C-alpha cells in the first residue's frame, strides 16, 4: 500500500534513501506476509538484492528484523513492537504526568522531569523548566547515564540485582564526580542502599553544583515504570530543607502520578 507524501512541498533533497528503503522494507510485512526472503523484500521495494542485503543486515542487527526458523526467511523483530508499545504507553504516562510535573515545578521553583530507562541510560520524556538560574540541559529526548543520576538510581534500584549485574557486565564505568560508582562493586553497594529509600536525594552527585531529587512512578501492576525528578542549583535551598520538605513534595507528586496510572499501594501489597 502506497502512502501520500506528507506535503505537496516535499523537498527530495532532504530524503535519506537508505532510511526510506529500510522503512519500506518494514512496511512490506503484513498480516498476509509475515515472513519474507531477502529476494522478496528486494522485489517489494524495487531495489537490487545487494542493496537489500545491507539494509536487512542493519535492521537485523538492531532487532527490527529476525531470522525465521528456516534461516532463509525474515520476520519483524521485537524492536518494532517496542516502538509502538513505548509510544502508546509513554503517551498515556506523559499525559497523566504533565499537570503534576507543571505543579511540581511551580511548587519548588526547580526544573521538573519525567524519565524512563533504556538499557544503561535514562531518557527524559517530559520536562518543565524551573524558575532558578539553572537552565536545565535535560531536554525531552536527552539521555544520561543511569548509574550517575538520581532518576537512574531510582530505576536501577527497582530491578533485581542479577539484572543490574547483567546490565553492567563488562561495562567501562565513567565517573562524573567523586560520588559516581566506578566499578560493579560500587554500583551494587549503591543500588542496595538505594533500595531502602523511597526517593533519592542527590546533592552534587552528577554535577557538583546541582541538587536533585527523584522518586519512582508505578503502574497499575505495581511495577516502577518511570521516575520523576527535580533539579536546581545547590544554593537555592539549604541541604536540610531540600532533603526534607522539598523531598516530600517530590514524593507526593510521584504518588499522585502513580495513582493516575492505576497504582494502589494497599492492593499491591496485598
């Protein structure tokens, strides 16, 4: 099925042919064509087999295609489903979280964020700029190392320890401050300590002059789906106020978003 171009003013100079052909190959799969050979995909897109091989090889390496049992046919890979599910789930999450994040920013004057984990990174999917002198670099789409950031620590502490170890096996730890874990042992110690806390207070943990607080957001099944956080210069609040009163505000905001996703603490604990 062909699709109309997004605009009658489409400028072909900016089209990336390889990307376009890769998308065409993915779209060539359907309910009636769930498996295809390399030759079939080349014919469906109208490209030489050698070109199709390079594109299919790339798509397979990234998980968007996978080999069928006979090793000659290809099927859509799990990454295609992840894109759709992540968008649909993320859309609901963002829509529910945004009013609370805006109010959190207003109540604390600090930048507020919503982040999810992808591998060893946290990805910021919503953000409201605070009213302090700090211009947050954590824009929507920004990726930061999970082991070195407050929301990342929240998300890692929600994982089974074996999964954390597997995630960071053979990882070359990058440090940002003297508090950043620089080895597997240091990370495990940090994660085990973080498990005992509902929220994480970071006073110069990732950036020496920035304070952050992060708390978990749970879905209707009780699983940690995301983390919210605030960040501001360390001079905005004294450390005691930040670690008590401001921390409670962040925790209440996280609980409110969790309730919006259907989480009920009593039923989850039952």
